[in-house]
C-alpha cells in the first residue's frame, strides 16, 4: 500500500488498478494521495461484464467508490471493454444521452456467434465420474498431447489444488493458479508456466481472462463451466492471433445440459475427441492406471489434511491475537 500511495501522490498520467485496491486507497490513504484523481479525463473499465455484475462478490461497490473520487461524468470520457455483452452492459448501451454528456463507448470484441476463433478445434471426451482423474492423466500422456503446453480449468479452488498435487505425483511438470495461493506465488507459478518450466497449468477461472501465452496449444475443461461465457473465455487462452489450438471438455453424465447450452452459445457443436491409434478406455483398463491414480489421490488428500503445501512442506499458520 505505501509504495502505491507514494506513486499516486506524484500524480501520474496513467493509473492502472483493480477496483478493490484503488477503493482502499481512496478510503484510507488520505486526500493528499488521491487528489490527482480529480484531474482524470478518461476512465477505462476493462472486463466490464465482470465489473458491473451484481450479487455476492460483486465489485460494483468498489467501482462506485472509485468513480466517486473522479470528476463528474460530464467532465470525463468513460470507455467500457468487454468480450461478452451482459444485461448490465446492454442496459448502459440503451441509456439516454444528454446533449452535453460525453457518450459511454462499449467496444464488443466479438459478436454473439463469432467469439470462438476459427482455428480452434473443440471436442468433448465422455468420462465416468469416478475415473475422471485417470482419464485426464492418460489424455495428457498421449503422443499428440504429451508435449503441448496445457491449461486445465477447474470450477473450484479445492479441485485445482488436489489436481495439481496428483499430477505432480504422476510425474507431470505442473503448477497452478487459483485464489488459495498468495499473489506472490501466483506470479511465480505463472512465470514458470510462461518459461516452460511447467508444461501444465491447473487453474480456476482467475486464469480465464487476461492471459496471453502464445505457446498454449491445449485447453482442457476438467470441469464443465456453469456459464457458457466462461467457456468462451477459457478456450480463448489458445488459438490466439490466428494460431491453431485445441479445447477438450471432459463430460460426465450430468453435464449434458451444460454442453448443450455451450454449443447453443457458440453456434457450433463439439466433436467427439479422437487421436489415431489411441483408445483411452482400453489403456486405462488394461494397465495399472486406476490403481496408480487412486493411490496418488489418497496421498494428495492426506497431504492436504496434514496442512502441507504442494512440495510436502508443512505450512505454518499464524496464531490469532485476541
């Protein structure tokens, strides 16, 4: 906070901030620190669909705090950027404009049915619910996938944490990105993945936006996203800027409706995953994979219960001072 407050006090030409952190400065860092915000002439809200959503975890209160420290809307230009047009964004587009009020520009990166790059191959893989980890392990080890830098998306942080530990024990070069990690560790893990020190990145939707890593050749949806727009953001981490890429979604018996909703949203049906000469089910049944993965999962869960990190080190917990 202190270095940032000193930087703000110098009245920089450009401030790049998350709503929560800037709101903290506005509330606690003093008028001398934020007085430069009164000179702002342009406000850019990136990922506007997320910033404007209401409900639990909404960033709207922080956005409102930030805007309260800026000049009135008549004295500034406000630009919103979003890849998905939500009802909140659409409502802003339809607001009446006063003659002397600068407009709000909403730049739609893509239209409703062209949000998926044409160079992206989309497929699904039907997996039994109890053997999902085994299918993922074998899928990552096929000849076509074994060298691809890959992002594996999960719906929950606990799933991502467990999956990273399991894949590490199964001899995959893996790291993770999710909200259970401190920011310093997130940055370090992302650097490892960018530098190819880790081939796999297990992540939640915190990695679904804003990451541009040209080398990513494969995105795997370990969990089917509940929101079709989240699917679009996830698979958009590959096949960027005209490059080829592949997205594979693991589908269980309960996921059919979610897949149909995604296909309706993107305007295209997924094809069944296949690789010449590869039968995943046969490889699993005719080997010791199920036993190996099951044992690995028990070890990883035990490690979590003991409060150890992914390297097996015991994590020290700070005592609460009453």
